[in-house]
């Protein structure tokens, strides 16, 4: 019988704060005083050290509830995770029913490792779910040169919504697959299948004749999509997987072909693509440990610090919107691609998106727990305390709510629940970073693009 185990206090790591503080102090010896690296580690250690017992319990509860989405809603045989589900357990409309997202499935595979590690689910059952998922993608799921359709039927694996073979969604799926390869490294079948699925992906084919930039995807009816991944966003995980591929690598120069806007808001200067949803500064970081690395070429970006600044700017932006939407404030903030009273919107900022109507998306703050723990924990606590059971339930937070319109979403979206879970786990244990970075292809790609540790 399937069972999810544990209570919100299980698996706490009370020594974590002391360890991080110790590492920060050690870093002072290696780095000059006042350097960005030292400041970053000290700030992170200080923030983590100040997580109270109540904060730890809150994060534990959020993680367990978010994991329950991936456990309860995924098909046990295919492992496919639905794009969305109703918080109250009622059925979705026919058009959305049984529609799986391969990106959500990548988050779900990682969630299985987290849950097994904490003992929230039977380890044997978690391993079997991983094995079933990898078997499905190895032999049953349609693939074109190793790439998969964006949307699939959860039970049959058939293409849904005439979706494209998606490069970025395949990359997020691969992130989960490679996480399981390391977490279950002693399981020969899991290791073999994960390796086969990754090494089958022909990254050069997705270039479609361009020397550097990958296409967004391909459709059997019309061929390659015209848009390319040509600006800095969540696509950094796609490019690292491609550059590090042992079978079909692309040029390291592709990394520096991505356009990066220099932007400043309320004193926070960072690189971005202007106006993007906040998730674009979060998703790649869920797996890739960018901490204390900086490019030795180009703009010399420290991407972890960059996401900290992007989050701080985004919070300031939401606070400034409070004169127009009273629901926003220092502890109620966050706009990222989400549901709204008008349907699904890929909104963000700064600058001001005309579609912004006061909707708050908890995964914006939750996805930045690994960057800005103090303000992100405070935001999640304030939302939960102020709006209670209206926005927080079986699977954690609903996807979105609008306190100004008294609108509350009925759904949870898999990728948004996933980024909260993985970000919280990286803050508390750094486990996802640890597992994923053991894949030798990722450090190899970082070496190739000169994204190196600095001291």
C-alpha cells in the first residue's frame, strides 16, 4: 500500500546553521575581507542561523505538502506528473484532465529523492516510482533525437494539446533524471537508464543549423520553432546540459551568445531579461549550484548573487505597487508566471507589466528561499497566517490569489509547487545541489565556459 510518512518535525537539521556559519568563517581566511564571496557567505550563514524552530517547522510542512502533490497526483506506472490539480481533489475540466508536464515530472523525480531521504515515503516505493518513470521515458515515450513532447497523457504517454518537442522542458526533465542517477547511484538499472536517456539527446540537432543558439523546439507537422534560446533566463540549465554532453556537445561559446540586459531597480543592479517572471532566476538554480562561481570571461557574472539581487529588486517592485494594490507589502509579495482571475499569465517585473492586477504568487517568494531566506520565509509565513486555509491546504499553497479582488485559485501547478520544494530543500540541507552536482557533466560544462570558483 502506498504511504507517505512523517510529521512536520521529522528530518530537521538543527546543526545546519552552525555548519554554514563555520564554512563562512573559514572562507574569511581564503578570501580578502570585503569581497563579494565573503559577504555572500556571511550573509547566508547569518540568515540561516536566524531561522527559528518555528521557521524550520513551517518549511518542513510546506515541503511535505508540496511533495504530496507529486506523490498523489503522478501516475505510478508512467511516473508522469500532471501539469495541475485541484487543491480540493475535485476533477479538472476535460481539456486539462490527465495532462502531464515533463518539466513537472523532472521536479517530481527530484521530489522523490528528497522524500526518500527524509523518510516521508517508503524508500522502496520511491525507488520503484523512479524506476518506472525512467523505463517509461526510455522505451515508451515518443522522442525525437532524444527530445520529448512538452505535454503528455499521464496514463498513456500520448502527445497532448498538439504540443511541441520542447528543449527547455526536456532539460528540466533531464535535471530530475540526473538527480536520481546520483541519488540511486548504486541501483544499476536506474544509473543505466538515466545515463542512456541523457546521452541519447542530440543537442546539436536542436541547433537547427545555427552555430550557437538552441531552438525552443520542434513539431512533426511544421519542423523547428522559429524562436531560439537567445537571452539569459532559466535556459542556463539547458545550455550547461548541452555543453557538458558526452555524446552531442555544443560549443562553449553558446553560453556567451545569450543576451543579458544590465538592469537596476531601487539600488539593486543585476543581469536579466527585462520584465521576465521571477522563475527565470530560479529554475536552473534548483539543481545547479552556482554559489561562489564567477565567469572569468564576458561580464564576470556570479549567477547566485545575481538571483539574490533579482529577488530583492522584485520584492521592492511589489512593495512599490502597494499604493495601487493594497494587498502587496513587505511580507506579501511575488509575481511570476501563474494563474490569475483572467487565466494563466506569464507575468513578472520590474518594470511594470500592464497585466498586473494585484495577484500574489507564493512560489515567487518560495522559489527564492535558497537566495533570500529571511524575507522569503517571512513572506510565506505572513501569507499563510493572514489568509489561512483559503490559500494553504493539502498540497501547500494554491498557485495564486488576489487579496484585492478576494479571488483565490482552485489549483496547484506542478512546476510552481516544485520550485518551492526544491528551493526550500536547498536552503535547509543543500541536498539537491549536492546530488545533481555529482554528475560529472555539469562541472565539466562549467569548466568549459570558465564559470569557475573564486577565492
